[in-house]
C-alpha cells in the first residue's frame, strides 16, 4: 500500500523563501503613478514597512526567513502532503494524485504563511495597528491571528456578501482580537461614497481594499496596510508550501507532471508552483511539468480579462498595476468562492501567462461543487469552495488519464478547509446553486471606462507591457 500521508519534521521547515522575479522570462513591468503617468509606487511607502517594500522589489532569488517567523510557523508547519488514494480508486484512474493540505493552520488556510511575516516586520518597525480587506474571510482570519501573536491591533474590512454568508469568520477574527466590518462601510470616505450610490451594495474586494488603504493613510502614524495576495512579497512568503512539497515528493520518489491550484489574487497557487518553476528554469526538473491555474467563470480575470494597467482598488487610491483585469469597478456575483472574487491577478501570474509558462481554466460553481462532493466522499476532507476549483481541474486531468492510459502524477493545492462554508454546501445539496458566468460585454464596458478615465493608457500599456491597444 502506498504511503497516504507524507510528513516532514519541524526542523525541515524551509529557512528561505524563493523569489521568482530573477527567473521570470522577462522583467516585471513597473507600477505606474496615475498622477504622473510615469513609473512610481505612489502611496506604497506610506502604508508598508521598509522590510516589506524591500522584499517587494528584491532581485534576490532566496530570502531568509526570520527565526521568529519560523518559530510561529512551527505551530502548524510543515503541513501534510496526501496521496489521494481514495480519489484515485473512485475515479479508476492510472494517475497518481497528491494534494498539499494547508487547512491545518490556525485559521484554516494558507494565509498565515504571509500574515505572520507581515505582522512580524510591522511589529519590528513600530506599527501599532494593521488594516486589511478580506473576501471569504480566510485572509482576515489569518491576519487577526498573526496580529495577536505579535501584539498588534487589526481592523478588517470584509466584503459584505461574504460577511453575510460566513458570520463565523467574523467571530474567528473577534476571537483573535481583531475588529471586522462589512464593506462597504460608513467608516471611510470610499465606503460612504459606494453606499450613497448603492445602499444595498454586496461589496467587492476592490472596494474593501480602498477602505483598508484609506484607513491606513488617514491613521498613518500608527497604522499600516497589509495585503493577502497579488504583491510579490506575499507570493514569495507562500513558497514554503512548494518547497515543503518538493521535499515530500522526493521522499516517495515522485515528481508532478501537472500542478493545479486556484487563483483569486494568485498567492496560494504561486506558493505551490514557483519552486517547481525554479526547477524548470534551472534545468533541475526530472520531467516537463505543466502549470495550470483554475478560476471562477463568475470572475474570469485571466480567461476573459485584459492584460493591461489598472488600479488594484475601486477608489483608485493604489498605483496602476500591470495585470489581467476585469476592471477596477468590477462587482462580482455573490458566488461562494469569495476568495476568488477579485478583479485582478498578481503581475507575476499575468506575465507567466503572457509568456505561455502557465495556463488557466475557468469553471462554474456548480461543477466545482460537484468535484468537491466527489473529493469529500473519497478523501473525507471538506474543501473550501476556492480550492475546489483546483480539485475540479485535477479530477478532469485524472479522467483524461483514464481514457489515455497515462500514469501521470497530478499535484494540486488544497489551500483551505470548508468548515465555515457549510451554507454554501447546503445551497448546493438543496439544488439552489447557480452557475454564474461573467459576460464578456461587461469586461469591454469596464475597459472602455478605464480608457476614458486615462486616455493615455494605450501609450503606457504599449511602452511597458507590449499590450495591444483597445
């Protein structure tokens, strides 16, 4: 019988994070300051600690993990790698399926991997309070935990759709000592403006980001902003996932043919795939591995969005970021995969996609929950709706192997459990879940608005990211 659960000792927690930036096919395009139309980071130095900014722009391939951070990691890391024996049998596939399980962390997802170092660096530089946004609540819960560990206060703006769907996430944040507000809220100018236009707004990550950033700027002396995805420093913190996974697969003499993961802002998938990408570019990989991200048809930023400069937030407080985007004014359908409801994606993910180093597949939430049900009944773990998108991709790949007879090794990331998502499962099992698909026309409308707002955007896109004009 093959090993089902592959474990590492605490002393095998990685001592360095991997930074993909030096190994990208071409340099990352710069941020653009909308006011000057030139490369610039705008408000970034006012809301992040120096150590984080240093990591964000670092060209170093390996960045040391502080011992204080590794000590906190020991609470739940290393996380287990599972061989999905039950799922393989249920699918009758010749493929081998592995999943890295991040649901064993204190907040139930991969998010503390970056929340802990972000809180640590802020504490070291004298920050008293952290502000942030959260979609499904996984990031907000993780930051609340990390702030508690290092004696900081935390304020979380949670997208109202998820705030209403998942009240226990708010309760978890409160338990860790953080305050949580439904976004849009009356606490910020950005929130009040949205509510004036739409009192029943279900919110979006773009709106919640605007509120959290504004909070940090207004209270600049004591408060810094933290972000749970998209930026380079966040993604490199997550590489503890992939680095551990590589070591675990070595223990069973295996290596993936394909790596699946879900993408909201891109942090969990990058955390898994970046170390395997490093093997590829450094010629250390024993085989040619495919990298496939999965996203929601209700928020298809890569499969339907455009690659160009856009703001990371709805109120346009942040600088312009080079990424696949649905438009910063995007308001998603209230699907249950709240962590995937972001209009943009990490610049590194966008660049790797443009350079054909990875691909993306989109699924609707009904077929995603179908896959989650198969997984639950084969493996006994209830997944969050977000990684259930990766499960859908992995199952499809395994079924293709069943048709062709190929004995591929499939790896996916189960980045969080679904224990706070039972209302979503109830809706699914009751037959009430709807297969939302975001219309292409809406993307086109948002892009036209963006280019009306910034008539010079085509020129900037062409200069820095070689994007075709609208």
